[in-house]
C-alpha cells in the first residue's frame, strides 16, 4: 500500500537541555525517551513512540526524515524500486534508535537522508475508549501531530521525479519560472493534506522548516502569543499561505531550526489537479497577505 505519512523528523540541536525545554514547554511535545545524545518526543494525538528526535550536535539542521509505510514488506518493494531507479539503499537495523524497527535509508537527489519504516513501538494517545476530545495537562502550543517539512535543493525536477515515480507521492502545487521552463518548487502529499513534504530551489541538503498541525486559526494566533510570552524568535506571521491556503506562523528553535504551526488548507486526493504558481507571484504564493517574502525566510536555512 506504500507510503502512509511523515513519521519522524530527526533534528540536530546544539544544546539538548535548552532545546528540550523549548520543544516540551513552548511547542508542547511530550518526552517519550532519552538515550545518549538523543531525546524522543511525540505530539499528544500521535500513537507512535516518537515523531521528533532531537540529537545534540555542533550544528543545527536535519539529520534525517522518515516516512511510515503501511506494511513491513513494502520495505522490500521500495528497496528494489529505489535501487532500480539508481539510488543506493542501506538497511538500518532494528534498535538503531529507540523504539524503532528495521528501516531502509537512501539519499534523495537533493542530498537529504530519507528513511522508510513500518515498525515502531506504539505508546498510544490514551483516547481510544469513550474518549474526551483532548487529554489533560497539555502544554504550550500543543499541536496534535507533526504535519510536514520543507527542504531546499538544487535539482527540484529530479527530486520531484523520484518522489512521484518511485514513492508515488502526488503533486498538490508547483512553482515554475515565468516562462514555464524551470521547476522551482513542488508540494507533495500522500495523506489528504496539501503537503506532507515540499521542496524549493536552494542549496542541497538544507532544512527550511518542519511544521506541526493545529486545529484552526485561533490556535495559530494563540501559538503566536506564546512566542512573545516566551521570547521565542519569530520569523513571520500569523498569516495565510496562498500555496495550500493554510494559516501559519513561523519561528525558530533555540538552535535556529525553523518551525511552523500550520492550520487549514484543502483536502486533496490522488486525482487532485496540481495548482501552478509562477515565480513572479512567489510572494503571494508563500505569504498571501503580505504579498512578498522577507529576506530571512529565503536565507535562514539549517
Ligand atoms: Fe510549511
């Protein structure tokens, strides 16, 4: 059945204790494990052991991202098709990280390390029998789940080709040069969300941001209040995206990794006809209300 959804983002942070305070108290993730220089966190409505791994390092950025596949034998099928496409695949053994089973790992044409996995320990969300709509003791922004990530790379055409042809992602939106000759960005989905992963032209192997889901615009505004209350570096927002139609606020973790909380957007299926933006309208596409990009949004990458 293939790729289900974005499951894990492993992010490098420079001070694990400071980052843990931020991700648990301000963002409001739950700590589910610690081992060596890594901490494992989940959002409150997620059932798997973790969706965010913080790894202490001397530089920020994305260590790897992992998508969960529906069945264990999907790994064999993808291993074969990815190698047939010409990309080398490694097996990651069970237990390489806490609570995780075997995975396959490979490098995207943009240089990012991606894994596919099926097995991960389930810890549950405590809301499966006659449940309340949300649990007690939520903290901070309290997103129910991880939503998507945006990466930069030089060859957007190649990474889009790989993601759609081999991993069977669907295109929701694309950004092209004014003459239509060059692909500048692609937004891709497997779930019924406007994007599970997106790529935009820029330096290879870089993280632009990863985002958490919130229920509505009021929650986005409340998240922005929490940034000020906790003196967290704001990038932009709250505002609306033209791309995806979602509402958003962008901010930075203590190591400079950009985070987003995102709400709304349309509900695409596999037969969705992609939306196209031309590069000259990129300001409106990214920030529909401001109609222009700020310099930091383009240049601050980790
Ligand atoms: Fe985003």
